[in-house]
C-alpha cells in the first residue's frame, strides 16, 4: 500500500476565535474592549442561546412535573443543567474575549469535546426520560425539548467545526 496512516485535522470555522472575531489583530480596530459587540450576532452565539433556552425549558418541564422521584428524571435534570452551565460558560468566554487571556487552553478543542460528550449524555438522558414518562405531560415535554437541544448541539458541532481526514502518502 502506498498510503500512510490517516490524519484527522479539526479546524474551527466560527468567527469567535482569533483575528476574525471582528477586532483584527491585537491592539487594532475600534471594537477593542471588554465586550465583543459582534459576537452576539454571529450564528454560533445565536445557536448557543437557542441551546440554553431549550435546555432550560427541558429542565423546568421535568422539574415541575408531579411525581418525578425517579433517578432517571434526576439524571435528566443533572445533564440539562450541566450542559446549560457549560454552554453559558463558553458563551461568556467568547463574549468577554477571555480566550485571548487564557491562551493555555485550546478553546476550540475544549468546546468540541464538551459538545461531543454533552450531546451524547443528553441524547441518552432524553431517551431514558421519554421511555419512563408514563404519559405525564411535563415529562414528555421535557423529553421533547431534550431531543430538540440534542439536535441543536449536533448542529453546533456540524456548523462550527470542519473535520477533514487527510491521507498521507509515503514516498518510495
């Protein structure tokens, strides 16, 4: 075989990182400051807001449903709130441009890992909650919003990251 091992390369296509954030290089541009005025209008920011809203609605629906003492419902609540907090943290990191100050963290990689793990856990929690809903309307609504949040998280991974497989050829 003349082809070597495959290389998986991830690159961020979001406009929230680096000079493409609307401010140009460091120290340049009129939008330098504490807040990034452009980020809340980007697709990534609007998607994060939609995810937070659906996760919060899912949590409230399951939490306010009567007789939700099952551990499956508690698991759903923990997963939705943890995802909500992490998405809010990433939103604030981009909004306040903290990625410029905390350069020791690979923000695109940490966000990718969060979305992959969080989406999988949310999908599992939504399936378990839907299967144990027993026709309680609040739990059913929470599971539906959980599935919607799962779809939004998948869309965020799909739209934010380009994953390309590049094969390396070996010289003979």
